[in-house]
């Protein structure tokens, strides 16, 4: 009785696989997005042989466990509407669980390490009112106490991780490093600098000055829809490429990266892989955060309340698409890029959202709304209200989130939503709406016309006719 020979596991020992480049970039928060975006650009930079990445996971070690036996290699599956293409990405030279703190400090102490990139989502920056570090958070207090006791002690929050790495670099006598945020936050370089310096000032008054002299906090806009990996993706790679890959990454054909920074220690030539190097990221950042991320959040809540599971399902729902188009029109009033450029971006988004083979999960996008909505929906809302307009698209996003907090649609995964969950529990929908809006922006719940519209849209979303039309 014959049996099918086992397929080899992907590794650098297989014929034709890329050689590991020396580590000059450290990445915090390795997941599918980083591997479809920054690692892909690094692999495709002409000087990629000089720029290997040492990647550290978030709280879960799963990605490290999957990639370590593969020497950091993985397959990127680029999924168009009718076909797949495959690329083995070789820029991740080493991968570690977050708990491997000594390895992290050792990398930051090396003179050749010149860039540290970050993808931890908006919630990881632990900002409080006014945009500064929420120093009273229990995790921040615990990390600060640990660092005061021992500068090499393990820490868990992003601000403390960054400060610990910079302290190790300073002690080693090294400098000239760029910290590059790749999270969906306006002015993410300034945000990173603020929380790092806030924590540094609490730890050591002299550290902030060293950071000012030696550390470049660069800013970037990132864009590429990257859903979670499935067993079908693994089976596809095994069937079509002939090897086992425990951690392939599916993604869409579209990708954008706009970067502004000094990079005193050098960087990969990302511009030749398609990245755009600019003086000011702001216009591109506003367009993407408003149009793509804002509409993603709207569909994650409103779409899941209506029974949809993925982005392509939600955008195919005429009502959801109408709300998205309304939101885009509201946001477009306040973008500085040329109108035709914005219109072209909106057309491209419809194509991207409609791709039935990407299958981006609404429940994934719905996570951490308490951190996302203040940067994705609130700015357009405030601008529209200042112009004397009631924004239906924005109100629908708020209504969907309100219902999400009240147990409808996608499951709640939001560590920062304690206040919003308490607000949403009010018996009266009107009172709940006002209180929830105030958690997103103080005083927003006092706008009675907006509150009324949010409640009206919540009732539309939960009406039997609305749910029936979505089926």
C-alpha cells in the first residue's frame, strides 16, 4: 500500500531559498500585517541583502513558534479577484517571542541596528487624555517600577519596551536609531515620541535629552488589507508550492507606504520597492485613516449587526454601501489632496472591498474600537458639525459601535472599553448614546442633534426590515 511522501517544511535549507540578511531592523508586534507590508517592502528593496529583521511577537508566541522552524521564511499569497500569486519572503532573519527580552536588549545594543519598526495597533500606545501616556495605567506603573529596580527587567507595554531598548542602547554607547511607527494613528511618529519621552522622564531625567539627540521618531502611513491565515491557505501553499508552511500570509494586490523621517543610521531603499518618501505624511494619512479605516470600522459594527461576516459581504449590502458612501462624502470635505485623487482612491476602495477572495473578517476589524473611533470617525464628525452638517455616515458608525457594546454584532475585544461598556449599559438608548459619545470625545454627547441621529440609526440597524434586507 503506497503512501504520499511527506512534503518538506519551508526553510532556508531548501534549494533556491533566500539567505538570511544581517539584522539591522528590530520589529515589535510581528503579525500578518507586518509580514505583508514592511517585511515585503524590505525583501523587495534593492539593498535587502544588508537589512535583515529581528521580529518580536506581541503577547502570544504563536508566530514565533511557527516561523522559527522555517528560519523566518513564509509565503505571501497575493489574492486578486480571480487568481493567486506566491512569494517567499526572506527579510525576517530572526523571530522571537515577546518574552525573549534579553535578546531584544541585545539587538538594540548593536551599532549596526539602525531602525526599529512597530505594529501593535492603536491601543498599544496607552495614551490618556490630551494624547500623553496614561501614566496611571496599572501596566505602565508595573513596568515603571520594574525599570526603576533593574533597567534590564522584563516589561510588557510598548512605551516601556521602547524605553528599555533605548536605555540598553545608551548604556552600550550606541545611538543614531530611528523608531518608525507603522500603526494607524495620525502623526504616529509624534505619538510614539510623546509616550516614550513621558515614560523616560518618569524614569531618568537625563534620558529624555539623550533621546532628543540620538533618536529619530519617523512617521508613516501604511495600507494593505491582510486577513487572518486559514488552514485553506496552508493547504494551498502545500499543494501549489510543494512544501509545508505553517504561517503563510494572504493579502490583497494593493499596497501603500508613505514615510517621513531622517533615518540617521540608514535604511533599506524602500522607495525602489514602491514606498513613497515625503516631507509630510499628513495629507495621505488623513485620506487613508478617514476613507479606508473609517469605513472599515463602520462596516465592522453596522455590517456585523446586520449579520455580515466579511468586508466583501458588507459592501455588497446596498444599505451598508450607502452608509459607506455617505461617510466617504463627509470625510472628503476635509481632505487636502486634490478632489480627483480622492475620487480615484474611493473607486479603488470599492474594488478592494469587493474582492471576494480576501474575506477580511469584520470581527477582526471590530477589535479596539475605543482606540480606533477617536482617530477614524470623531475628526470627521467634529469637522462636519463645525460646518453645520449632520453626518449620517459618522452617526451610523457610532450607532453600530453602541449596539456592539450592547452585545450585538461582532464579539467585543477591547481592553480600553471599560468606560464605554458602562455607558452603553444605560436602560435608555438615548442616554446610552450620549454617554458613549462622551467616552470618545468629551462633550460630544451634549450634541443633542447628533445623539438623536445616532439613536435613529441604531434603530434602523436593529429593525426587522433592515435585518431582512441584509439576508
